[in-house]
C-alpha cells in the first residue's frame, strides 16, 4: 500500500508502547501522591480560545495551527492544553466549588511545524496545571514534581532554568528599554528578529541565531527591571527549590512562546535531545483565567513532551520490556489445542498471563516462542496428558518439573513460585 502515516506523525507499536505505559503509569502514580486529578478535554476547541490565550503574534497562532471550519464556527486541533484546561475549569464553574484545583492531563497535541528529530506535528504531552493560588511555594511544587518524575524514570542529566518575565503591565519599561537597544543594532539581527522588534520584541531573546544571541546576552536582565513584589516572588521560589534540593539555574534570557505567561517561567532541557533540547516548559499564567472571563486567580503549570522524554530515557540504556508470561502451553494435536484454550480461559480469569500456539507449529517452534515471550513456566499438552488429566509444569529458570492436576494444581504451583502463596494475588505485575 502506498499510503503512509502523515509527515510528522508516528505509529507507536507494541514494543514501544511498553515504554509509553511505563512513563504514563509513573506519572499517574506521582500525580496521585501530589494530589493532582486527571482532566480530559476535547482534541479540538474553538479557534478563538487559542488565539485569545496563546496570543495572535506567536509562532503557534501565526503559522502552526490545524484549523478547520464547521458551519460558521472555526475549530483548531489543540496545539497545547493549558487554555483548554482553563476553559473547562471555567465552563464547569470549578472556581465556585473549589477554586484551588490541581489538575493533570496526558494526550496528543498538534502543531504544523517543520518535522525533525524531536519535533513532530502530532506529539504527546503530560502536563500539570495548579489553578487558584499565587504562592511561589506552588511554583516550587510543580517544578519539583517534574524533576521527581525524571528521577523516578531514571533520567539524569537534565537542567532546570528559571526566569521571571513579569506581566504585560510590569514589563512595559523593560520592553521599551530593550526595544531601543535592539533597534539601534537592528542591522545585526536576523530577518525574523527585525520583524519581531515591532511585533513581539521578547521573542528576540529566544532566537537561536548566534548573531542575535551575541547581542541579546549584553542586554540588561529583566528581573532587575521588575517591581519589588515580583523579585520577592522569584527569590522565595528559588529559596524553596534550594531547600527541596531541586537543582536549577537562573537564565535571565529565558522567554516562552505563549503570551499567557506572566511572572515565573521555566524550562527543563536535556543534553541527549540535540537541537530540540527542551524536555519540559512552563510557568505562571496569573492573567489567563481573568482573560478568559473568569475571576482573577493565580495559576502555574508545565507540559513535557513524551517523545522527547523517551529519547532522554533511551539515552540512558534499555528502559523497559514487556512483562514476562506466567505460562506457555505447548500443544500436540487437535484435541490438545482445544483443551489448551479451555485451560487458558480459566487461568487468565484467575489472573495469570498465559498463552498458547494458534499457528499449528512444531513442538520445537512452540518452545522457541515460549522462550521469546520469557515464559516462566512451560507445559506440553498432548494425548497422554489429556488421558491422565495431569500436566508437567517446567520452571524454565531452574529446569525443575512439577506434576500437577487441573487448573487448581497449575495455579497453586505457579503462585508458590511467585512467593505469594495460593492467595489469588495478581501474578503478572
Ligand atoms: P510547549 O508547549 O511549547 O511549552 O512545549 C512543552 C514541551 O512539549 C516541550 O518541552 C517539548 O518537550 C514538547 N514539544 C513541544 N512541541 C513539540 C513538537 N513539535 N514535537 C515534539 N515535542 C514537542
């Protein structure tokens, strides 16, 4: 067939899905411990939601959204989930029942970007949003949570960088200052940044062009030009992170590609990711809830890319393989195959991971499959076993064989070997 998956999208095959499941399960476990509840929002939303929240002059809204019409309405495949989560928070009046909510999501996002390593058109994010509080201790919690997730997954070598970018009102003075300095040197800026000077001067700070970096790194620090309260907030966050032993560094030129961010912003990068080295990004968005028609409430969150997380995970060596099988039933002859299916139905209902051959293959080939599936026990079922009603279970690690009879006998022996007794405990973790 000459039809392929669209450019910038990926199929996740069973072997890789094991890793995805490990990442998602680890994240869900941590979110439960930190008190974050799951929220699932639609894959598409009204286009207006993203234009109003992310901002009209951002790369995402200007050129990366998948937008389609339906009747008079314009919809967009979600390029990110903070705005949808805030929309849902307000639509369901969560602020009236319990204004402080800690939420998380896991799912696909869509951006029409130029695909390259670590940059997809459909990618997946895990994200958290803590809505309803402005305390810098909450900023510290969400950052610590991201680092905790990386640690639990065995990812080392990540770097957290922090900055504060103020609000549209409080950064006005700094904006004018850098605009004047950059305008004076605009012939040395890249064409994109010359355009950004008028439209969104802060995006110049984010430019990866070496000529632009050389100029921006000599600009004054934004933090020194923010009001006292915002500097105190940043200092309290830094102190909380130090006391939680979360390693980080200040990066006076870190900005993010969304207009809704106010105050603290952060990014966590990893050396194994190449040019697209951002693993996780987030920050405060204290104006977004009010901008979308709700009350004035503080909020902070982050999102990480699962594809990039897996790249970082695999850089540290093999990360996960499918759980082994408890029992493989090798069959010899038609009646044995029928009996095997009956055994399997009972054993699986009792909690065992068990399988057999459906391809009518030779005994040797079936043994090879059992080996590949890393079966802990193997039994051969033929006419003799059917006549006697007893089976020989071979424990593959030791070669020891045990004669058992019926489903109960199989369960008893396998459970004993799992060190869990015959207590009906889930065997295949
Ligand atoms: P953002 O929503 O742009 O702050 O991105 C948060 C995280 O999502 C990034 O740090 C990446 O890990 C991931 N990410 C963003 N865009 C893409 C993309 N096009 N392809 C793969 N991952 C992405």
